[in-house]
C-alpha cells in the first residue's frame, strides 16, 4: 500500500511539471516519516521509508515513460 500511495504522489507531482512541487513532496515524505518516528511509541522501520521514496521515484519514472509512449503513438 505504501508503494501505491508513493507512486500516486510521484505521478501527481510530476503532472504539475513544477520542480518546486516535486521537491516539496519529496521533502514532505521525509518530514512525515521523521514526525511519525518521533511520535511513535515503538521502533519505526527505515525500510518503510526507503520503500516510500522508491515508490515516489517509480511514480516519476512511470510518468516519463508514459509521456514518451504517448509521443511515440502520436508520431505514428
């Protein structure tokens, strides 16, 4: 579920075509994880954070691949 949410965040922030939006969303991922770590009663997993960052990057890459595929289809 974390990967899906992070991918959607990557897609949506990439659709805005704003480098500032992409950077702010990436920063917010880290801030939310930090706050969750501070508030949590038990230990938190760094792997969950890395999975979220990987999903975010995967969403951005999927957006680029989709844009490339659409341009190739239009060229035909």
